[in-house]
C-alpha cells in the first residue's frame, strides 16, 4: 500500500492525507461521502452491439444511495450462454445486473469477467455465485484481492451497509497471457496485460460485435487512476491501438467510443503526467510541490480531477524518481 500524497501547509497536508489515504487504499477508488443517489443513466442498459448490453456508470464516487454502481457494466448474450463483461460495484449492483439479464434471456450465465481489482468493477461478482459461472481474472488478480479484498469489503459495508456490499469472489479461471471463451456463435478473446493501470488488468475482444472491452485501461471523461505503472500503461495504450478494434467499451464514460481518439486523450493526460513529473524530479522539487503543479493543464478536461490527480502525481513520482 503506497503512502498518501502530501500537500503544503499542515492543515492542507492533513486534509489531503485523509483523502489520499482512502484513494490509495482503494487503488484509486475513493469511497467518499458524495451525494447519495444514482443518476438516471446509471440504471439504463444500451444495446451497443448485437446481443451486447452495457450500462453507463456516472462519474461520481460510491455513496449510500448509489450501491457503488459507478462503473460501466454489462453482458453479452451468445447462442450457448451469457458472459458478464463487468459485474458491478457491490452485491446490490450485481443483483440489479443479474435481474436485467433475466429480463432478456433465460440462457445460463456461464462466465463473469473481472477486469481488475478495484471494487467498482468486481464486487458485484457475489450476485452471480448461484449461477456457478467461471469467474475470469488476470493471473495476478487473486493476490491483489487477497491483499485488498477484505479491506474493500469492510469499507463498502461502512458506506453501503452489510446487506448491499457483498463478499470477495476470487477468479476460478486465471488468464496468464490470453484465453478464448466460446459462447457458441461468438468468441471472446481475453488478454492479460502487464502492469499498467493496475497489476491485474484484462481486456477482451468480442468477435460478434468487434468491440474491445478495455476495463479501466481506458477511461473517458473520468480522470484515470494510476495504481500500477505509468510507463507500462503508456506502452499498453500502444498495444490497444494495435488491436485492430475500431470501437471500444471503456471502464468509465460513454458505453461505446471510437478507440483511437479516446486513447489519444488518455495518452495526452498520462504523457503530461510523466513529462511534468520528470521535470519536477529533475528540478529537485518535493512531492508536495509536484502535486501542486504537475498536470494542472488537464484540469477541466476530466471529472474528479481534484480527487485523483494528486494521487496520480504521487504514484508517478515514486516510479519515475528511480529511472
């Protein structure tokens, strides 16, 4: 667990430390007390491709009234069964998603993809245990959940209540490099990425629609959260560009986007973060001063900028100072 970022001044340092401690513990996912309601778009599923349904999560944080339904979640209906592309942020969110599946098909739910360790993407998995699917995760996901999962669960209970939070679910199918999931009339190609956004990121391509499901390797509109390796993430952006997909379903943002321009926006922010952090280190600036200055040109271009940029700078600084 990385140390929280500091800020200039004792009062500012204490306030930032409290916020950053939460964000750090949650790997860039901060359970702050923001307005407790789910925006209308968070409860609407769109059919973004043949048999592909995705719900857009709002760019807010988990709160008592929203069941942590803040990530893009959805499912794919194939000839032989259903694959859940993201399970949601809590037991309650996963139960909602499962209910939406059952409104559309009675085919068995055979697979649940867990794209990474952050709770807004994987804590809905508990809602699907009765279906006995394969829970698909990166080969490093189990270790990440063993290190963080119980803490996430307790924090979700504090914010949402024990009846809504859910339990830690571990992957039953670990992807080391790549895997193929056959739904009968379409195949899902799952890729395990080197450390980038986190240590355990998966992406997935659906042959039935041509869509690339990126998890949080791509975030649109909501500021990305760095919980892995900045240089690694920039490398994986190039890999995603070369995937051959024209459109993608990001982990946050619109449910279907043109891939290359969306990745360009992400690369611009991460590239600015890297360049300006390197300059701060070369100028022998402290982390406190770097936090106050790095990537400020990106303010106004991302939701939740003030909640995450300081932490991103801190993580980048600790990585890049050893180059």
